[in-house]
C-alpha cells in the first residue's frame, strides 16, 4: 500500500507596477537631459531640427509625461538619441529606463516543511501475476517481430512485358512542333514614386517629398499611408521594424529592425 503525507501551503500574489517605476526613472533621466541642454544653451527648437524629435516629445521627456509618449521601446530610443546629441552616454542612460510589463508575482508561505513517506508492500500472489504478465507480453512481442520479418522477406514475382515486332512497326516518329520564342517586353521606367506605408507597431515617422517635409509624427499600429513624389522621396523612422513599405506596387518589406532608427531615400533616375 502507498501512504503519502504532506502539508498544505498558503500562496498570495503581488503586482509589480512598472508604469510607476518608468515614471520615476523618466523623472531622473528628464532632469539630467534638461540640465545638460540648459548648460549648453540649446533651445528645444534646435534639438528638434537636429535630432528630428518633435518639441512635444521633448517636453514630455523632460517633464516625465508618459501620457504624451509612445510605447516604452520607442521612449528608450528617443532618450538615447537625445542624450547622444548632448554628448551624454545615450546607451548607458537609456538602459536605466525599464521596458517590462506589469506582472503578478506569486508568493508561497509554507506552514511546515513537506514530508513524504512511502511504504510499499506486495504479497507473493501479486508478484507471481506480474511475472506471468511479463512473460506473456514478451512472447507476443517476439511473435510480432518474426511475422514482420517474414513479410519483408516475401517477394512478389516480377512479370516482363515482351514487345512484339508488330508493336515496334506501329510506332511512328512524331513531329515536334517548333516553339516560337517570345520576346520579353521592355520594362519602361516609372514616371513617379508611389510609396505605400503600413504600420505594424507604433512608430515615429518623417516623410519628405521632392525636398519638402509633408509629415512628421507618431503613427499608430494598423495605420496605412500613401505618398507620391515626382523626383525624390525620403522616409525616416524611429522604429524601422514596425514599418512596412512598398514602392511602386512592389512586395512590401520591413524598413529595418525593431527599435532601430533608419532613413531611406528613393529617387527616380535622371532622364537623358
């Protein structure tokens, strides 16, 4: 017989609020960036033009206002760019900003240490039945193996098909029609640039069409945009892996990796 003994345990859970932790860390980081900007006598407009960060985003970073900022992974990239421009180690400073989501942590409180005791006793009658079952199972398995080998060794007789002379005489060579080679049409050069953009994850995007900025801001997940340029088109984003682009009806592809800052320029070839 089997006799287990154990003691019940009491468990509880706590939720780690990473939003509050992020706000506290952003307050520290924002003060460092703001103080350095003031020491260098840089205006927010200057930094916005040089680093391509909207002024509203700079205010939100310095004031630790998470409600006007994108997802944490984008905030980390913005902190890194902002700090590097101010000659601060952006990698080290941005690593202090946490990216974890809120989660529950289970805590268990054991009243007493667990104690398991096993006591197995089998009578000779049960041992004899087990032994008999093992012998029957072994005999059955051996029989199945032997039958399978006999089946594999059995070969079916092969029949040969003899071709008579009349069959050979009836065969006539068939004429194979010549296949005309089709000339491939010459692809004409496109007359304009048609860029289609699909957002997989929230991303800051800046678009310049024929030398003029036409859009700058944060696009939310699921957004689709389209721009047409006559000569030149430039796209810059702070989350290249979250942006899919298709140029002139080509297959859509990602602009880069998640969280990566990327800038790409498309330009029509000059006509002679």
